[in-house]
């Protein structure tokens, strides 16, 4: 792989990834997957990097993603601290407070064999566009895009960033949305779509060509031309 590549592919975990084929990607360029999108390796897609902003229990272990991993695939994982509840001295039972816990990368290190290469994924907070003033943890697709931008690419092709579908196994998208609104006031896809648009526009203003594509069975012909 050319580590000074001018072009990068970023594959998000949207449902359209079931249509993804190698022909949809920028050829001869590094490819990064987001969370469970590592499963595109089972469709014959060559993956160089796999990004995860949550711990291994988030989807690595629950979806048995190790079956799609090979020694050549480097993992980008978050260094952000976990949040844990503690009972400070003098506090009554039930008055626990949230404090920063160990970094997530430590959990990854324990869950993976020694042969897995790790690098740190950028992390931090971003404003919820649907609720100005409310800060939320940056999501994996945004973190992976920011990581790619650190390599100074000329073009980034983002595929399957559908901002659609459920994010809790066994739930419908509507049920996931209702649970997020009730728990955290989060309108997930509206928030993530707006945040990505803002980051993409910033990259474009810096001279990076950003292409956003949702692969379909017909997209190969539109990208590569008739065969």
C-alpha cells in the first residue's frame, strides 16, 4: 500500500454496503471501514484499516468481526476514557458520580491477539446541530474521516454513509430513535448527517475533493463505465 496515497476510501456501515464491490472504490488507494463495515471483506473488498470509536463489546465481539480481520488490517481505536461511576467519600449510597475511567484502547489491547496492529483514532466532542449548545462524543465515521485527513489526501471517497437503519441489534430504526430521544435527546441521523456535512465542507474548503456515494448494483457502470 502506498502510505503517501493521494486518494482514500472510507466505507461507513450503512445498509447500502451490501451492494459494495471493489469497482466502487478509488483504485489502488487505502481503504478504511467503520465499525461493522469491516464485514465488506467478506464481499471481496480489500480493507487496510478498520476504525472503532467504542470498545470491543460495541461490535467487534458481538458481531464476531475477527472472522473478517487479517494480520494486514490495522485497527484504529479510540483513546478516549471510559466513564465509570464511583461513590466519593462521604456520599450516601446511590449518589455515585461519573468520572473518567481507563482508556478504551486498554480494553482493546486485552481483547485482541498480539498480532493485531493498533493506532489511535482521533476523538473528542462535537456540538449537536439539532440541539445547539449540547456536546456529544464524536461518532466513528467522523473520527475516521478526521484521521484520513491527517494524511493530507487529495481525494476521499465516502461510501455507504446512508445515515439510515437501526443501530441496536434486533431493534427497528424507529425503536432505536425513540430510545435515543428518551435517553439522551439525540436525533442520531440528523445530528450525524449535519456534523459530517460540516466536516466535509471544511475539508473541501481546504482543497480536498470529497466524493459521497451510496453503492447500488448499477453504480459500477456509472463509476467505471460500461464493460
